[in-house]
């Protein structure tokens, strides 16, 4: 047997057979017999991850960051995209999924965007589970409910498959894969539970909330000025006691009466350095750490003492990129549901639709200019897409339509090919009288002159040719006859209007140059 054949035979024996399986892992010898424990340190140490996560989310700074992430998520819209272009079955699958989402709500308390946010919110707890309740609707197998289920009801085996915890199965029992869609944040083979961001906020939140009791006590004890009474040397103990009693009563009365020779001073606590108390610095540090865990930056959600505009823009762009990656989790979970719908109703081999998020923004003048440039270059952009992007509704009829303004005066058309056309009144062009043109920029004047020249060429040169061609076509003449008689038309064309435009443009240029030199 040749070495090539031996190598091919060995390669064939490896196909479809993984080697580094959980059964061969020396650290997971009994892992295939039961569910994997959640490696989250909070759950491992406390055994109450859900309660801890809920408490962390109730922190004012944390809930503010979560609301910011949620606001960014719900500011986007979604649309379904076909799985394979040109495939009729794939198009039918997309139509079925789109109709399913339009005609059905996921459950009694949430809309589709809220369900997608719940899927995206797995970034905070590591994973989220949604149960799919399937029914036969009009001959199609469709989920009639998509319900969010608590994470405590699920565990995962060594292969990452979900196990449902119930009264009959405390360790979890296998479920059908199409019964639950699991959304996970950064899962791995060793950690199918995902990476919870709130777990990274646990210690900053603990130090921050655990210190509030002592922070308040410090403010009560040292936040008010300390009255200090001074008495001269030789003062008797009874007089010292009277002074102390007067100072004690001062806290309630707001004033003190004492004999001459005694003095009172107020010692105001003051911090050194930047002027911030250590407690305030600790709270700010904890908030920044939690912001970095939740949004990957700390400049947008927390006002810092120093910073630059460029750094703030960079932090905002970084946060936006992180939000985009979070939305991908919800899009992937919905795509999994579409995959099952397509499989059950159209069979295997049909590409299911996908879901994409986009943000509808009103485009400005620059975007409209882009469409105009593309049209002028012959790219034939979509008029419907342009109106949708510019958020401009299409006119219902001609009376409701806004028509473009005329670029210049239109000369009357000639009645015959040999009839002389009246010259274009260049001075009648809006804004090109000498008094108005004196205030123009050079580019504006050149643009106006070019428009007038184009109008003269169209009226006195192109229009006669078009009229002659239409006349010959109506008379049944051939193209050869038109070509033979075309030389007669060229000799009869009136170029006085174009010459007048050029003369006026040259005169204007000379006068403008003289005015520039005089100034």
C-alpha cells in the first residue's frame, strides 16, 4: 500500500469523529453523568445568583447603564432578509415568518421587540431561555407563544444542551431542541452558561453598597462644624462645666451665652488634594468599574474630571460597537426560530430567513446629493429607496406633487425646421442682471452662464433636430432620407442665441475682473 493510500485511509477513519470529547477529559470524568455546575463565582459561593443579580440591577448607576443599553437597542428597527436570493421556497419561508410575526404577539405581556431585548439581556446573566409553544395553524407548524423562562429552571450538560429542572428532575432532564431557544453571551465548551456581566459588577457593587452605612455615619459625625470652646488659664472646673453645657446646648439652640473671657471657634472639616472625600472617590471608582463591565467604557456614563473630545468620541464609538455585537445575539436567536419554522414547513435544504437590525435615520442633503450623483453617472438608483431613506412620502397625484423649479427661461418652440427662433434673452435669466450678478461668486456666475448656454443649445439646436425627426417619421420617410436632408437643417440652425450667451459671459468676466482690480 502506498503512503498516499494509507494517509487517505487514516483520514477517512477520522471523518466525523471528534477526539477531544468530554468523555476523554480527565478533569470531567463524571461530567457526562450529570449536569455541569455553573462556573459563575457568585453562584458557586452564594448559591443565589438570581437574587444577587437582581440586587445589583437595582443599583442606581447600574440600572442607569442598563436603561441606556436598552434605549440603544429599542432605537433600532428590524426586518427579515431572504435566506437565498432567487429561491422561491426561500422567499415563501420568509413570507411565512414575516406573516407569523405580524399577525401574532409572542405572549400576553411582551411584544416582539421586547422579546428580542430579553434575548439580548443574556449579556447580564450569561444566558436566557425562551419556551416555544408549537401548534398547527392553517396547515402550518408555528409557535403560538414565545415565553421568557427564568434561568434557575435550566442547567446544561457537557455538550451544552439544556436540561429542564422540575419537581420530577432536580438535576434537570433533556428537552427537545425546538422547545426552547437559548440565548447565551460568550459561551465556551467549559462554560455553556455564558459570561454574565453582572458577575463582574459584584465586587464593586459590594464595596459601594456595603460602605453606605459607614459613609452616612461619617457624614453625621464629621459633616457638621465642631464648636471648640476656649477658656483662660485658671478657670475653675465649675466654669469649665458651664462652658461645655453651653456648647452642648448650642447644637439645639443655635446660639450660646457665656461670660467674658471665654471664646468659641468652629472647626470645619476639610479634605486635602482635589477636595473630594475618600468615600466619594471610592463610589466614583466603583461606578467606573461597573460601567466598564457593562458598556466597555466609563466616559459616557460617568462624568470624569479630565477628558478630551476625541477620547469621548472614541468611547462613544466603542460603546456603539459593543451594542451592535449585543444585538447580534437577539438576531441569532430569532434566526434559530426561523430555521425551525422553515424546516417543519418546507423541509430540509431550504435557506431560512434571517433578522437584521437597522436604525432609521432621516438622511440629509448630503445623502440626497449622493443619489443625484449616482443617477447622473447612470447607476439607476432606486427612487423608492431614496424616498424611504429621506423619509419623504410619495405624492398621491400630479396635483399633490412638488415639481422642480425651472433652471432658466424656456424659449418658444419653432413651428417649422426652417423658421428662425427668437434669441434667448440672457438678461432675463434669474439673478444674472449686472446689478445682481455683481454680488455673485465666480462659481455661481459660471454655473448660471452654463445653464443659459445649455438652454440655448437645447432650444435652437436640439429641438429642431428632434422636430425634424418626428416629422420624417410621421411622413414615413426612411432614416437614409433624414440623413441626406440633415445637412440642410444644420445650415439653417440659429446660433445667435448661443453666441449672445458667450458674449454676455465674456463681458461679465471682464467687468468683474476690472472691479476686482479697482478694489
